C-alpha cells in the first residue's frame, strides 16, 4: 500500500542519473490494483495523476530515484491493467522458451528474491550463461537494463531475454503459432493490441507486466513513513552504519540503487574478466563496472554479485565494507572500513528489513490452455 508521507522525505539524498527525454508517466499500484494515470493532467510530454500521487513542485526537477512518483514508459507502449495481466501470463508461461523448459519466472523466483539461487544462470537447452540472474524488484524504474546496461528499453530487454540464451527462442515463429492457437490468449491479444501475438507485442506485454513488479512496503518503508518500531534496534544501528560508511553513495534513494555503473572489483583478479559496462560504452573507466543492484530483498537472493561468486550476505557485506578489490578502475566512492562482527551483524539485520512481502502479482497466475 502506498503511504504518501513516505515519499515526501526520501531516506537519503540521491545522486541524479542522466535525465532521459522519454515520456514520463505516473503509475501507482495499490491493493493489487493497477491504477493508470487516472484523471490525467497533461503537461508537456508527461501525464500526472495528482489525486493518486502528489505532484512535486517543479516536475522538471524530478529525480527518478528519489521517490516512486514517476516511471518512464515509452510512448508507443502505454500501460494498462489488461496488458499487464496478459504480460504476467506470458512471463510465467514455459511455452515461450525455445525448448519448453523455461519461463521468465524460472530464473526470477519470488522466494529467491526474484532470482534463481544459482551462481550463474542456466538457460533453455541447458545453456551455461556467464552471469548471475538479477532481481526484478522495481525494474520499471531503471533506465538501462542488464548488469552492463546494454538494453535501453525494457521492451528490447524482454525481446532479448526471450530470443537469446535465457529462453532460447531464437526463432519465435513456432512459439507465436502456439500462442495464437490458444483461444484465451488469442482473445486477449485481440483485446489489448487489436492483433494476433507478434514478436513485438509479446515483448511489450512482458515489459508492461515487469513495470508492475514493485517493492515499496518493506519494514524499512514503514519506518521511513513514521512507524518507529518497524525497525529492530539492531536494524536501526545497521541503517546508521549503512549511511555513515557510504553505502548510500550507490545504493541510494528509495530504490537502493543509483541506477549507475561502478567497478567494485568483483572478479577483476580473474584472467579474461568480464569487462561489464565497457563492452557497451568502450570508455576505459567503465572496465569491470556493473549496474548497482537494488538491496531490496537481497537477503533472499544468494549467491551474490554479477558472477555469483559470493555465497552469503554476510560475506557480501564484508566485501563491500572492506572497499572492494584494488584495481585500476575501482570506484573512488568505495572506501575501506574496519567493521566489528557486531557492526556487520547489524548491517545484515538492516538488510533483512528490506525484505519485500510477496504479493500475488509476483506469483504464477492461471496460464491459458494449461491446467495450471
Ligand atoms: C535462464 C535464466 C533466465 C531466464 C529464463 C530469464 N532470465 Fe532474465 N536474466 C537472467 C540473467 C542471467 C540476467 C542478466 C544477464 C546480463 O546482465 O547479461 C537477466 C536479466 C534480466 C533483466 C534485467 C535486469 C536488470 O537489472 O537490468 C530483466 C528485466 C529480465 N532478465 C527479464 C526477463 C524476462 C522478461 C524473461 C523472459 C522472456 C527472462 N528474464 C528470462 C536470467 C534469466
Ligand atoms: C561505488 C558504488 C557502491 C558502493 C559505495 C557500495 N556498493 Fe554495493 N554494489 C555496487 C555494485 C556496482 C554492485 C554489483 C557489483 C558486481 O556484481 O560486480 C554491488 C553489490 C552489492 C551487493 C550484492 C548484491 C547482489 O544482488 O548481488 C551487496 C550485498 C552490496 N553491494 C552491499 C553494499 C554495502 C553494505 C555497502 C556499504 C558498505 C555497499 N554495497 C557500497 C555498488 C556499490
């Protein structure tokens, strides 16, 4: 449930990522219902829903990681409750994969913090992939997708996950034929898109569903909204430490990520290491840089980091607090700190208060044409 007071005071002063010129819409989710820009007041290329979410004084100064007020949605794929519901079915449907063995959810499961519990993901046709499955929480607020940010819309990301190694549906034609042959799906695609299922509209529906995967009601959120007892004493100490030693430099704002890319030294000692963001930008300073992951639900998503190389949350916290692994491109925002065991315990205790209660929206729905 949205609590308006929680959004007026962002917990940390976030650093603003580069602004995008895409259309900005307002979406709100509450009580499981998708409320879409009701009672729109058009202003420039944006749509607001003032009765649902308070308008910032100057919308142009809006900072995407400071609050949940806005989510950018491409103008050619407007959000609707029906489209999100269709996308949700597709996201959980194993028939989407090239060999029928995987759904999107297979690697983004709610009990595992919307990941798969593996160090490195294994795709359709048992293809060994090179990176760890990241979480999906608040993914619609991101501006670049994948660990290295190589996709610049969620629609492109969805198409790539579907056709690439994850789902292995290199040729989508047989999958689309199967979907179009299912009565319920056929009717839904006609209603939502006015056409049969196509490669483009399947990706659009998947992206729309993913925009509804929102984490905003953890114990921490209740604490920020004024419920003093929502954090345990240990968690409060952990939150203090988290801010004092600069974790908020990158795990910033309500999203607990600055949506930027940093080298924190993971796997930099490996020969032939994963160059990360560098592959996309070719800028030397982006070598070994990966997108800051959110820390919402992080206690459930072991093992950690883009290569899944760290098994427990305690070790991951110790690694980050220790300032990472020295290398030429290590972020200067990461400073080494000596923490006692008790301080590490408190930090982990704080992270446990970022666990997101699972709603039906992130559990499998009934799938058309199956007994599920
Ligand atoms: C085999 C496991 C697997 C399956 C199946 C899978 N994914 Fe993923 N997903 C991953 C991995 C691994 C990555 C990170 C890849 C990278 O960064 O290079 C990822 C990344 C993502 C991201 C980007 C997250 C971010 O932080 O930027 C999104 C969104 C996503 N997947 C959605 C989907 C959708 C939609 C599907 C179904 C069409 C899907 N995934 C199927 C493993 C999987
Ligand atoms: C310079 C920015 C930066 C700072 C400061 C920072 N982090 Fe991170 N953090 C990252 C990035 C980037 C990653 C992913 C790195 C990778 O996988 O290569 C990450 C990963 C993590 C992970 C693993 C998450 C996952 O899903 O795998 C945890 C836990 C974490 N950080 C906790 C912390 C804590 C605690 C602090 C404070 C001591 C901190 N971080 C400070 C940028 C930062």
